[in-house]
């Protein structure tokens, strides 16, 4: 059986060439899924990652950067 990653790639590739009928069907599936009570806007695992990173920041185990520092680091990495 295909892995989740392989399925995602196959679907992405298919959507790029799908006709309007297929796109409307997929869109309807998404609409129906979003109406479900248990449809997560943000997956639970994401909250876990954010909380873990927050704890590391509070304990001084990790450092944060200003937006200006981030931009400078990105520019430096491109040189």
C-alpha cells in the first residue's frame, strides 16, 4: 500500500491536470469534511510542537530572533 506521502504526491499531481468536474467533486469532499465537528483547523500534534518549543524558550534552552535578525540571516545564507 502507498504511504501517506506517496498518496499526497499522487493527488497533487492528479489535481494539476484534473478537469473541472473532478475539481468540483474534490472541492465538495473538502467542504463536507470541513463541516464535520471533529475537523481540526490545526492538528493536535502542531500544538504539541508549539508547546515543546515554548517550554524550551522559557527555560532558556532555545533562542528567539527578531524579524530583522531572521531577514539578515536569510540574506547572509544566500551570499
